C-alpha cells in the first residue's frame, strides 16, 4: 500500500505540473514570439518551456497507470475474478499510453501554432499545419483505442463516475457502489467536469474567432459568466418540468426542495441551451445599447451569434461523454455486434443503466440475472450518448464550414442561430424516442418540433433582412469598423484592409511631420 501511495501521488503531482506548465510555457512562448525571426529559432530557443511540461505530464501519466495495478482494490478485484494482466495488454497500456500522452501535447502545440503564430513571419505553410493536425488527431484516436483495449479486461464495471477529494486522498470512484464509503469528503461528478470543460472550450474557440473578427479578446467573457450559470439553471428547470409532466413526484408537494438539489442529477440540455442563449444575447444587448460600452460600439450581434452559437454544439458533444460515465442517455437493448467497433470499455459499460442493470424489456430480469442474460444473448443498451456526441460534432462543422464559410457570399448574418435550432431539433426528434423508459420524455419530442419550426422562421427572417436592410444600419446590424491612427472610423470588409489603413495612416503622419 505504501508503494501504491508513493507512485500514485508522485504521478498526480507530475501530471498536474505538466498541465499547469503547459499553459504557462505556451503563454511565455507567445510573449517571446516577437523576439524570434524564424520558426526554427522560436522552437529551439524556447524548448525548455514546452519540453519540461511534456516530460512531466508523460511520466505522471505512466505512473498513474502503474499505480492502478498496485492498488489493493484492483489486486483484490483481479484475484476474485482469476485475472492476470497479460504481456500484450501491458504493451498496449504502456507503449500506446505513452504515444497517446505525447499526441495530446502535440495536438495542443499544433493548435497553438495555428491560432497564435504569424504564418507569414515564420514562413509556415497553412497546408502543412492542416496535414500535421490531421495526422496527430489520427494518432491520438488510434493510440487511445489500443491503450483502452489494454485496460478494458481489468476495469471494474460500471466505470467510476466521480472524483473524490477528502481524508482518503484523491480518488476516482463509483458513487453507485462506494458512495457511502467516501461520504466524508467532496465528491465531484465526472459529468459536471465534462460540462465545465465543454463550456470553457466554447469560450476559448468563440473568443479566438471574435478576436480574428474584431482584434479584441474578452468580448464575450462577461457573456459567458452570465450565460453559463443561466444555462445550468435552464437545464435544471427543464428537467424538473419534464419530470413533473411525466407524473413523477420527486419535485412536488413536500419534495419541492429537491428542485435545488443539483447534486442528485437531472439536467436537460435543451433547456440549458435555450436559457443560456437568451441570457447571453440579453447581456450583449445591455452592454451595447443600454450601457453603451466602447468595446461593443462596433460589435455586430448577428455576426457574434453566427460565431458563438454553433460552438455550443461542442459543449453539448462533450457533455454527452459525461452521460456515458453516469450510465444514462442509453437506448433500448440492441445486439452488441452492431457496435463491435466501439472500444471494449465502452461496450462493457453499456450493460448497465444508472449504475445498475435495469432491464428494458423483461421486468423479471434484475441485477446479476439480467447481466448474465444480456451477456449470454450478446445485447447491450444502445449508446445514444455517443450517437449524439457524433451528430453534435458533425453539426458544428456543417454550420461553420458548410454554411458560414462555404456559402459566405450568400450567407445572411444571424441564420446560424436558426441552423443550430434546426440541427439540434432534428437530432433530438430522432433520438429521443429511442431512449429507455427512465430517460424518455415525450414532451422533449414535441419541443424538438418547436425548435425546428423556430429555426426555420429565424433563417427565413434573416435572409429577408439581409436583402431588405443590407445597406442600412438597424438595431441588430453593425458594419465591421476599425479605428485608424487618426481616430477616423473606416468601414472594412477584410483583414488585409486593416493593414492598408494602418499603413496609409502612418504615411500621412510622416508626411504631416515633414510639413511641420
């Protein structure tokens, strides 16, 4: 046990140091990029800022894998089930785990290069970064798949779903089985971590896209601080209303206080998206028109909507992976062979619903009897969470690259808000009826139809608006403006126009100085 604790906590410390060092190192490189003339110089001159975090992260990651098999809980589990880790599974775990950890850092480095380095100054070809990014993503996915196959036979199912921090240390636990044992500390559900991570990713991507458009950061930071909590509240309200409409008594009568008990779960993504968007847009309207903040003077709300709202699909996709660990958003029983391409650890976790084996078809099947029946008959619950994960990612690329960029000439600002409602409405309308009885809400299907209808109306409205008011400044339309060195507002349509304005202003200033 002593050996386990030493390896485990050294692994955690090195892993955290690697993550923190990564972001500190990249921010340092970002500041020093002006002092380098070539990409080679930038890379080799500042290698300490990204190599040390990489080494720390990889060693920490490997140590945590070693610690798992030194844990007495794991040893007892393997002994009880007459299991021993084979040599090829060890190869999968450590070799491909090493490759996976490296590929994660490489992925972040490439994204950093794409987002924050001057391609012209450092003579970087965009095509090469695209190819490198594609290769690294393929390597990361493939190495994770093989790495997970190494662990899959030796994991205890259903998988752990919470992070415990308390007197017993820092643990990843399954609250369904060990909740009472770890009740003396703070327990954070992995679902909540996925939700927060997804929201932060949306903030990062949207902030960068708005920076490219307006040359300013933090235009939506306050919007995020308003919209995200509102989204959580909206998601909770949505779930409560659906539960009550279904006839459940969890939140009625003397149980009304359960409405505020977020820790017991129950969030509806549709409600979160709707209230979050309303709150976010309202915040921008207030700071732009009521408070008349200078940063938002030339800020186009419709352009911002087109940039931000498709990104919400990212957050929803990541949130669905949190549902996987909670054993929820599963469909009815299907042949396991239909999803044999999924990693083994995913399929093994699909025998369970809400932390146990809850049958969908035969009420006489419960507990271990049901589990044995499912395995003997090669059936699992349909992974609807994964299907929606994929459709959400596809939806983002369809809206962002299929409409906003591919049809840029004919695109009408604001229509992607409608496109989002249509895409997500269709997704939920198709997938909702496939859910298990416990997770199915008929009201959500009707709401999906309403989202589709609202989306179509929004698209039509803004297309008409584009042609009728195209040359007029109305409440929701602001031209893209820049302020030159003479403080004169100049309308621009492309980023290179801004460079011309600055260059022209500089020449005028030099000429004025000579005349003086």
